[in-house]
């Protein structure tokens, strides 16, 4: 399950040191390391703050665009817990590393201080890069860095998303969609008779699309992109990705918040979200059944929000078939 750990995308955050926390937002000097923790123990947090103090870098409490390293608590297989900061780091192309990287950096610094030679305070991140998360997604951190190095479009570039719900889970989905380069629309186009008729032949979930002629013009919030632009973000071997196809013809997609997604501050929701990787759990935070009905009349994709978190955690758009919202 996804742990929404209370992080928000912020323009700045409190910079902390090994023994001092500042209440004022500060921007670090260019070229310095900026670290944020994800799921760390108290001991791991102290070690990260010590490293920040020693190397002249900074440790921040919440995500900012300045972050260079997301430091995660991991198991022996370098698997981390899926959190908002973890996903934001991948989307930004940051180094997403195990807390063992911090330990190695501190050990290198101690060895350098004890000997006559010098050693870099920050050791190579590669051997400590997080391999994936406990929810089954692997390779996301490496793909995120590679996408940044190759200057590929954002994961949801050109994708318009309508969130069919309300409450804090909707807010979390909005933050993640925007961080992934997508756009959130506030309303769906009216389901006129002509649009409904055009959508009727569509067999959503089977890979067939409704006749797109004229559909896009009814939604003035949709920005059209070419299929070539969006296909650069799709890593589905030999199959048509419905998200890319619909975005290419100016159609939005719909996400239902609260489906297999949890908030770490709500233990009951966390437990419910852990029931099966493809179960559909409604959080009771205002899932809009009217909007879902309208979206289906329009022939739009209606997916569980788990499609979003799984796509981000693997840094590739997942096939939509297993995530279709059917309630």
C-alpha cells in the first residue's frame, strides 16, 4: 500500500542540522546536497542530519524542488516503503538511496579523519540506490534518473486527469498527478446525446477507442498532444496504451481516489488498503458516482488510483486493464 506520509510539494522548507532546526525556509547554495528522509527511524534521521552537517549540505523536512537525495529506510534487498516523498524523488530524477548510503558516507569521513589521506565525504550512490518498493514495483528510482538524463517528457506529459472524489485522498492524487507532469481538470464535459452516441461503440478495457472526431472540442480544459509526444513516455512492449491513445485525441482520464490507497495517519485506512494488490477500497471521502457515470457515458477511462501510484513507482505507464474501476 501507499503511505501518504503528510508531505506536500512546497516551495521551501525548514533546513535542519545535526543539532539545530531552523523555522525559516532557506535555499541551499548551488551544487550542495539537499537530503530528505522517507520512512527513516530516529537513528537514521540523526545520521542523515550528521552527514548534512559534516558535508556542508542540508537536510529538509518536506519535499522541495531543491532535493538531490531522498534517503529511505530499506530492507536487505534495498526495497523501500512507498511514500509520497519516495515517488516525488523518482519523478524529479533525484538519487533515491538507502540509509546505508549515509552510513557509508559517515564511515568514509571517519576513515579520512583517522588517516593521513583524504577521501570524499559522499561515496558513490550507485551501490545504494533503492531497487524498488514492497508493493511490487522494481527499478523505478533508476528509471527516474535515466529519464531525467535523457530529457524525456514527464511521465504524465499531455495527460488530463479528472479526480472523481473529494477529501484528503483526492488532494494527494492531485499532488502526484501534477508532480508527474499531468494536468488536473475540475469538471467533465457535459454528456450530450451526440457524445454518448459516439462513445457507445467503444469497448473500454479491450483496447478499442471511441470515434474521436469532435470529442475533444467539448472539453475546453483538454490540451491536445500528438501520439508521438506521449508515446515517448510509454513503456508497453507491443501493445497500445489506452492512456496515451486517449490523451492523443484530447480525452481526459478519470481516477477514483481511495482505491487501494492509504494515509499513514489513518491506521484503519492503511489496513483496508492492504487487502489484495488489485482490491478496490472506497475510503468514504466522497467518491463521486455521478461523475463516474458521466465519464463512462463519455467513453473515458475510469481507473483505480492505484494505477497512478503503481505507474509512478515503476516510472512507466502501467497497462490499464487490471486497474479499471468497476464498482
